[in-house]
C-alpha cells in the first residue's frame, strides 16, 4: 500500500512543515515531525506495515514535539499568567 512507502510520510511531513510556516502555532510542526519520524523508521526497517501502529507513532511523536516546543517557547506575549497564591498572604 501507499502508506508503507517512506517517501510518502516524509513528503507529507515536509508539506505540513511548509503549512506551519503559513499558520504558526506548533500544531502542524508536531505532525510534520511525527510524519518525518515515521518515514525515517520505515526507511530504516524499524517500523512495519501496520497503518494503526504508524499513526500511533506519528501521534505520539507529534505530542512529544508539541510539548517540547511549548516548553521551549514559554509564555506567549499577551497570555495571562495565572497566580495560585497572593503576595499578601502570610
């Protein structure tokens, strides 16, 4: 099947990465990195031909990429910081 070809995953990752440049927000970047990772794992022979496993690896890699990017970017400008304690409390 077509999803078993590594170039399909890598091309999809590159396309999602290009779309991330148009609409930034780290969402498509995570999916792009997940797709490229799945393509690389297929190319290396470490990932089989099961589509559900490939989608799971892609989703987990996208989540990990999003969490790392969110941690590195910090609080965005204009985002409200929530305080859990008052400075006047003793």
